[in-house]
C-alpha cells in the first residue's frame, strides 16, 4: 500500500519521525511512482528556496511620494499652522513651482486613490465551475454570479475610464515638458495599449461572460493607467529637477516599450 | 539623527531610504500573497503609506525591518481575508474545488518565472499557506495562527499547493 500524500510531503520536507521515515524509505525503494512524486516535491521545494525578491515597479515610489506629500499638505491645512522646518520642500522644489507641483500631485493622487480603492477581481474559472456539472440550483446561482460579474465589469469600466480621463488631461496639458523622444515613446505605448483595449472591448461585446476577455480588458485599463501615472510622475520629477528620479521612470517606460 | 528619528521628524528623503531598502521584500510578499503583481503594487503603496502614518508609534522594541514586515504581513492578511469573504459570497453555492489541466510532464529544472506564474495560479487558501510556509519560512503553527486555521489545515493546504504546482509545472 502507498503511503498517503501527507506522509510523502512530510518525507520530502524532512519532518517525518524516524519510524515513519524508515517505512516510507522502504516503500520508495520498491515504488517508482512514489519515488517520482518525492523527487518532484523536492524539486519544487528547491526551486521555491531559490526564488528571489521581485523588484517593485519604478513608478511605485513616485506614486507613494505624491500621496505622502498630499497627505502632509492636507495635514498642514487642517492644523492651519505654518510648515515646520522639517516639513520643508525637498531640494529642487521651490517658489512658484511648489504650488504647481502640489496641484499636479493632488490631481494624480486623487485618480490614484480612486483606482486603488477599486480592485476588480473577476472570478477565475476555478471559482466558477461549469454549470453543467454543478446541478440546476448551482446553475441558477452561476447565472446570478455571471450577471453580477457583468455588472461589476461595467462599473469597473466606467471607473477606469474616469480615472484615465483625469490622467490624460494632466498628461496632455503638460506633455510639452517632456523631451520629444520620450513623448514619442509614450505616444507609441499608449497607441499599443489603446489598440489592446479596443480589441478586448470587442471581445467582451461578443462574449460578455468570457472571463479571459474581461480580464484582458481590465488589464488594458490598468496598464494604461500605470503608463499615464508614470507620465505624470515623470513630469513632476523633471519640474523638480530630479534627474535621477526622472531617469528611473524613463528607464521603466523604455522597458515597457520593448 | 538615525533613520527612524529622521522619518519620525517628517523627512521624506529618509522615508525614501527606508522604501529603497525594503520595497522589494514587501512587494514580493504582497504580490505572492495576492497572487497578482498588480494587486501587489497596490498593496505596496498602501503598506508604505500606513508605515508613514504609523512610524510615530514605532518604539524600537523590534528592528525597524521586523516592524515593517509585520505591518506588511497584517495588511496582506487583511486583504486576502476580505477578498476571500467577497468571493465566498459570490460562489457560496458552487463547488469551490479547483480543476486544472496538468501540463505535460517535463524533467527540466524549474525556471523561476514558471514557478512565480504557477504560484499566482494557486487557489486562494492554499496559496497563502504555501507562501507563508514554503517561501516566507513560517512553521505550520505560525501559519495557522496567522491565517486563523488549524495547524492540520495549514499542512494540508501547503501539501495541496505543492501537488497543484507539480501539475502546473508539468512535473507529472
């Protein structure tokens, strides 16, 4: 008789007691399929142990910095106190620019807040199995779920479109700040994303309940918002004269364009 | 002035230094727990914003990195709990068992990106237990406490995750 999978997992882990370990080893010596399973589990454990940290997207810090600055501005306004010395603008941020940058940051952060609060998570196929195998009651429930998901999708679409509109307005007005090559790269990337959104939208129209089509549309929106947020962040960094920050964002934009 | 004191005094550059030191670790945890790099990015943003707001209450009882990691972990756990509650509501009458087509058997070494994608595909529940136990290194008792489940459930969820990964990665 084969050991159960829990015992084989614990054997692969090295957490099995001595007596059970000996019994499993005896079985493995004679059973190729269990040996294969243990080898595979060890491969997976080894690969998991070798996983490396993922790099956070380059746009993440400028987004966070904007949100922090906005929060500080807001707190300062609430307390109606002059900014203290430690709350002064960072080097490179001064005079009339500060007012302007604050406006940009506020606009971008508002859009960001709207998007962060709107996490659309379409149900995966695994979560919504085929109604044919789920019985009539479940079929009716699945129908309800499909309607609910479509409604959510429509709400998400409207939400993303509003966010995109706001960001586009900022990016379009201020794009003259960017050098022509960067602006061209952005336009090229936006055109590719728009095309993908348009195709996904057509696919959703054809098959409104198709989860891959819905996901693809939502991903398109998210990508476009990410790119527009990068654009606003880049404009901010250039106005601040922060070359290192701008270079980091441009490098991220180029990677996306490849 | 040390890093904590500078951040507590409102120095954004000092906070950026903290972010640069820990963002990869926190983003990695958040992306894997959420099963999506996009959600991981949103969580990263929320976690650091929360850290900025709460840094005033940091007393130095633990290392700053430990404090930040604990804050991140709690935030990720809140997120997965709330998402699970939402999904349970949607699918409460449906069979939650995941079905998948196992990939054709491959005997080549597991590529890192393939494993990352396979982890993203794991069903909720077993993905969190797997990430906490096999990736983050918590023992089953700690995983059980963090996820509010029994220790035996933590073990079975981690085992289930490994078997699913085996299928996704063409290891059977």
